[in-house]
C-alpha cells in the first residue's frame, strides 16, 4: 500500500513539473540567441549560423523580414512566417547552409549604390563564388536590426 502511494506521488510530481521543465528547455533555446542585439551584424551572423546549423527554423524566421521577395522588385515568395517555414528547405538548401557555416558573405559596395537591387553599403550578401551555383541572400538593417530581406538579383 505504501509502495503504491509513493509511486502515485512520484507520478504526480513528475506530471506537475513537466510544464516547468518544458518551459526551461524553451527558454534555454531562446537564450542561445541574442535577438535584441541584432543591430550588431556580428551578433546577427553568429545567431544565424547557430540557427541554420541546428535547423532551428523558427529562430531563422525571426531573423527574416516579411514579406520576403525573390529580388527587390519581384513578387513576394514568402508573405509571412508560416509560408517560409513550410518551404524552409528550399531556401536553406545544403549549399546555402554551407555558405553560412563557412562565412561566405561580403559587405555591400558603395560603388554599386546606383545599381538596381544592389546590396546597400550597410548591408551584406551571402554569396556563391559562381552565381550559376545558386542564389545569393541579402542581409540589411530593418528598423535598426539586421534581417534577411530578399534574394539578390544583382550582387
């Protein structure tokens, strides 16, 4: 009888603490990222690398500007986070993940500021060495924080 009561007590305690444990796990994941400091490109980039390498799609979505376009003057490809999440693997394919993991980005060029859809001088582009290998992604400040804003048409 005592054994059954102790067993029931252990089960009840386990059930009552499971939401606390889940909340702690969620906050531990969130604590890996410094979203509130994405005005600093280096912090943004580190968080993007972490999110992409762990396939944390929701964290990547927080680093994107919606609607997200194919290039600056094109129709939108992701109107919102839900559309992006359903097609995450198309944008972050193995090649793009490799580019991010190996720091294949460069800052925008002031000399190109008059070129349609060029990356702004305060922005960055994740860039393939050969544009035939795939697309490039543009990162620019939006309301003071860095965000993935579009696929680059010209780089």
